C-alpha cells in the first residue's frame, strides 16, 4: 500500500465510519510450503474487540497470520492494521473476501470458535508486563514453537471477553514454526487481577 492510499483509508474511516480493506498478493507460494501470501491493509474506526473480529474473520477463511502489525491512532480513534497472511490456495475472489471482512468489522461479528481449544494444546511461554510509564498500558507476551491458525484470534478474543481489554497495538511474527505475539492493551482491572486471568485463560 502506498502512503497516499493509507492516508485516504484513514481519512475515510475517520470521516464516514466505514472500514477499508485492501488485499494484495505478495508471493505466489509455488516454491514455499505455506502457499501463496497476501497482505491485508485495514483501516477502521477502533472499538473494543476489533482485532478479535478481524483475525477471526481471517481464521474463518482459512488464512494463517505470518506477520501482523496493528496500531491505533489515538487522535482519530482509527486502527491501522497490516496482516501478512498465507492461504492454502489462491484466493479466487479477493473482492468477496474483502467485503466479508469489512462486513464483519462493520457489524462487530465474532466467530463461533472457543479460543481455548486453540491455545490449550500448545506449549507456551506467557507473561504480562505493566508498562508503568505508558499510562496504564500492559503488554501480553506469548511465545510457542508450534504454529496453529487462529492464535492471534484466540488471544485477542480472550483479552476482550475475559479481561475487558482495549487493544492499542499488536506485533505478531511467525518464523518457521516459532510464534511470537506482543499485544499492548489497557484494562479497567487492576494488574494482579489481569495477571491472574491471563494465567487462567491463556496459560
């Protein structure tokens, strides 16, 4: 995505409230195990649960997140997210996928998959850090050596539903089978309660 397209997408989300999803193919995947790669650029008015909605919609379509960078612009309350995804096959109708994700964002649609069924089988390292110099911002760190589709969805859904999190940023990277997620969020819960729930719900 060019800088102009990014700015235009942010302006549209801010002024009209309508999300914008751009899909571009960045790799054929013909010589890679993962299949073809796509980049999704998403601009939307921010709301609690947005990352769970987006990642859930992608998971439902069989897309596997390889790199994710998500940010919220606090001035305009607009989220700007970049998802690099692999697909098991070529996406024949990117327009239909784009519309499906935009509709999910617009209507705040959560998929009907229990997050803990994704996370429970994984060997994982989980920590919660209180970034005390960042106005109540917390950072969830999640690592596992076994990549499974839907990990980001599961984490974001649990944070939203169980910890009342407002997510302000995400950095997720899959290299080979090593998965690292950093999720930055705020919650009305005190830190000890948030940490206890992270242990109970995530690991």
